[in-house]
C-alpha cells in the first residue's frame, strides 16, 4: 500500500509481467514467504536517495534515536554506508542490524544479532554439542569482529518464539544458565516481550496476541543481571570493552568457565552445561563472592560439584 508502488514501480523487483514480487532468496530464487511486502530493488540508485530521505524524515521530524534493520544483510552494505553519514548530520543514531555479517559493522551498524551464538546455546541445551564447540565459537568471535562491535545475545526473539518454540521448549532446564550467559559474555543482552514474565507460550506472529503478566522467577533474575551489566566495568563493551578469558577446569567438555575483567573489577561465570552432575577442579586467583546462582559455592574447595545446568556468577567486589 506504499505510494511508491504507483509513483515509482521501478523501485521494486518485478516479474516478467512487470508486477512487483515479494522478497526472494538469492541462493534459490524462491520466495522467503514474506508475501505481505514487496521487494525493493537496490540496484536502482534513485531508490537509495529516497530511502535515505525517508530515514532522515524520522530523525528530523520525530527525533528517533536509531534504526533496527530487518534482514540487513540482504540490502547492499554500500547503501547503509552511504546513508549513515547523512543520518548523522542531524544527530548521532544507533544502528542495529538483524544480521551478523562482519562487513556491516565497519562503517554502518553498531550492533547485530548474535544468531550463531544463539543457535549454539540451543544445541548446548539440547545436548547436541559440548562446551568445546562454544569455546571454538568464542575464539572465532574474537578474531572476526572489531573490539567495539556489539553482538546482541538472546535466548529468544519474535522469530524464535513463534516458529521454533519458547525458551522452555528449546532450552528446558538450561534456560536460566543460558539467560545468565547472555548477560556475561561480550555483547548486549536482548529481552524479548514476555520473557520477563516467564512466558511459556508461542505468540501468534501475524495476529494480535496477549502476554500473561505475572511476575515469576525471571523478573528478579533479569533485574539483578541488568544491574550487574549496567554497573560492573567487567561487563562493559564498546571502545573500552572488558577482557574475556576462558578459565581451565578439569572437565572442560561440560563445564563452561570464564573471567571478564576491566579496571580492577573481575567477574567469573561457571556453569555445568550438561544434564549430568559434574565434579571438577578450577583454580581461581583472587577473592570472590557469589552474586547469582549456586549458593553453596566455596572458592577454596578442592573439588567443585555442580548439578545439571547449575551456574554461578562470582564478583570480586
């Protein structure tokens, strides 16, 4: 129903009959299934001018702070790179890509969706991979992205909830450990609608639906994790990003342990990423106190024992 369909049909991808089509998968040439929208043709540079002007309108007239670009990787990176300087002529804007291609971060986007990390969390929770696969991924992140690139970490979002299942369906008893992980690894955590209320229902995607608003276990957990993320330099990102260091244990295939540190502040995350009780040893240097998770943890204990999916966050102050 956009006026461009009549005024600028050349802005759209067309079939042999000259009719606009919905977005197609470039690898298969088949529809993605987004039949409620028409595919914009970014081969047309005149479209770039008008699209950038549309974005500037929302900043100039409505003072918005930034944009979330759906499927940002399917739009030419050069478009975003030419648009950003024009958008910033009015004010600094925050750019979020629903994508994780590294090229998007260089001169266009501040943050992207951590899709690969999310899928690995699902696989960990379902026992399909060991912690080693997660460690390999963290090494990949370290070498793929610039230090001030943000990845948005999540256990659920609008697509995952509706099409692949609720957090409880996908992650089961590992849910809480995974939520804590999204706050403690490098990046920025995402809270999806209803997550704060322990929602365990798939929301309708194209129709109106309701979210039960009863506070349960997740509300105070997210509150405490949010305070930690906001206040502790050990979890800072951006230009002054804190360090991430894997901690060695005697059971690294099952136990995920790492330290975040900056400006003398240290935080340690330890979790049993398996469905079996696990005993292990770990050498922690410094004085720590529990912040969240396992309540009977003793730093000096020669052997630690974590129940399935049990986790712990330690801080040094």
